[in-house]
C-alpha cells in the first residue's frame, strides 16, 4: 500500500473517531448492523457529520493558504495568523456587526476577505520597508501587526458590547457547527482546488520576481491571485469557526521537510496533514475534559506554539 493510501486510511480512521466521540449517545451496534434508531441517524446527520466535514475542510484549506503565503513571502514562518490577516478578518466581521448586521453570510465573508487582504497588503508593505528581511524578524513583525489590529478590534468590541462575539471569531471552535452552518467552508475547498491548479506558478513565484519575469510570467498577477485565495480562505474559516492559530505554519513546514518545495507534489500532502492534525486536535479537545469541551483553537494554539518555537530555534541554530 502506497504512502498516500496509508495517509487516506489514517484520515478515515480519525474521521470515524470524530463521528463517535461526543456527549450524545450513538447506537453503535445499530450503525454496524444497519438498524440504528432515528435519534442516532438524526445526531449524525445534523451534528457529527457536518462537524467532521467542517474540520477536514478547514484543516486542508488553512494548510494550503499557509504554504501559498510562505512561497510568496519566501519565509517559512508566515501564515494568516502570523501576518495580521486573521486579525484583520475579525476586524472586518466587527465592522459588519456594527454597520450592516443583517448582511448575508456570503457578504460577511467577502467583507472579512477584503479586510484580510488589506491587512496582508499592509504586512507586505511593512516587510518591503525592512532594512534586513531576516527569517525571524518577518513573522515577528506580522505577529506584532496582528496584535495591533487585535487591540483596535477589542477596543471597539468593548465600546459597543460585542466582546462575546469577538471571542467567537478569535478562538476556533467547532462545537457550534451544525448542518446549514458550515457550508461556507466548501468555498474554501473550491479555492484550494484553484490554488492547486496554479501550484506551479506559485512555486516559480517563490523563486523571486526576476526569475518569474524571465520565464515570461506576470509576477504581480500571481501574487495577487495567491493573496486573494489566502484572504478568502481565511475569511471563510473565521466566519464559520473562528481563528485557529499556527495550524498552517506547522503542517506546511513539516510537509516541506519531507516533500520539498514543489507545490504540485506537496499540496495534497499538506491538505491531508492539515485535515488530520485538526481532526486529532478536535478529538483531543472533546476528550481532555469530557463531557466538557476545550475549543480546538486552544488545543492547536498550545501544541502549535510549542512546535513554532522549536522550528524558530532550529532555524536560528542552522543560520546563526
């Protein structure tokens, strides 16, 4: 059995575990024999299956968004949550809540995407103005920018009594995912498929503007496409389940160590790894304080921050 087949089997095992883990009782024997009661089928259809699908879509799309940013910025530690993009999307959702609370979900995603794109563009402008584009300084600049945007968002949320809504946008949580409340993530999945079609162009763009131009490609058009995909994926995820920090950074770095920088080859592995890692984190969050639930954003944040520090220190040790 090939490695990809094994990875798919592992993802299927995690997905199956996600379906049966939870406070609600499932008639497992009935599911196996085909005689499950109506309540079990309803629980699966309304809650467990949508939640599992949402975790898989979010994990895969966030991993792809991270690797696109890393290629375009030519920095291993850049992703939406370390560049201000996720925080800017939350600011966009706050603006919608204040100015157009009745806007449809798709409209909210588009506004959040525009704010995320603006935040990423500001980050790109600041990076271009750095006297030395150090591997470590760039993500730290992005984290600082994100915290400034987060502070502005928190101020207005406090001023207009929207701190509870802000908490939902800034901490990833799948507990509220039900049928009819996660379908926006299929848009993120479609965008990741679009990104895969342009994988070779992103790989070339990662080699620099001069190299890309010499090959007859429009560098700025590729960057614009990549940032648009990243912003829309980030917005769809934040609108649906909130922010999940460090996920894409961890997955993209670990996969690149094994599969290299050819996005055509590595993207499927990044999508699988992102989905598997987020599924495992979500299951852990449901079990660690059962029957209570720890938000998946907290679990990924704790694990991800540790891995992020290991990667940072390892890169510093190699490059002095």
